């Protein structure tokens, strides 16, 4: 099973139990993985990052927010 599949499984699990911190963290991890891929994967990564950044701000998860913002800056470059 590929890493992408594992992240999708983790995301489905966290979404099923409505565990916001884990959903946001998993989407950040998935975005980091997708950033390495082709243009379509980078577009998908941006969506995951945008979601995660909003959630981290709402939950005041500063270390994760800082990490997500750094990744977001890399995608824009």
C-alpha cells in the first residue's frame, strides 16, 4: 500500500470519528507528500494546506500552523 493510500485511510478514520486535530494534521502530512509530485498533485496539496491552515488557526495549534504556513510558502514559490 502506497503512502498516499495510508494517508487517505487515516483521513477517512479521523473524519469518521470527527477528530479535528487529527484531520488537520493528516491533511498537512498528505499535502507535504503531494508537494513532491506533479502539477495536479501540487494543486491537491494546496487544497489540503488551505484546509489545515484554517483548522490550525481555529484550534490555535501554533506549531502545526507554522509548519503549514512554511509549506504553503514553498508551494507559492
